[in-house]
């Protein structure tokens, strides 16, 4: 079963985060049982968020006249994305 979202990660949807990593994070959150579909859905959403966050952080660094993305760019990008519906 695939997610019903159109996730476009630039050059295609290449999986970067392992399902095992997502399962470990979920376990730390107190989740003992989870379906593979749920883990895949969370992974896809996390990758999409990281992709969008990275794009916005890059735009902020560019606007500041820098090629290097700084921690402040990532934090500002996260605040901006959190405000969007």
C-alpha cells in the first residue's frame, strides 16, 4: 500500500531513511507495535518534510548572500514551515 500523497523529492522519490531507523524512533516514542505501512508512511512524510526544510533553508542562506546553510537557516525554515497550514 502506498501513501496517497504526491511526494516529489526533486529528481524522483529516492528513499534515504531506513525503515529500521523510523521503527527505532517510534519505539522511543513508546510505540510497541506498528504496521509496515505505517512505518513507510511516516518515513515518506519525514523525508518530504526534510526535503522541504532543506530547500527553504537553502533559500534563506542564498538570500543572506551565503552558499553555506547555517543552523539558524534550518531553525528559521522550521519556524516558517510550522506556520504554514
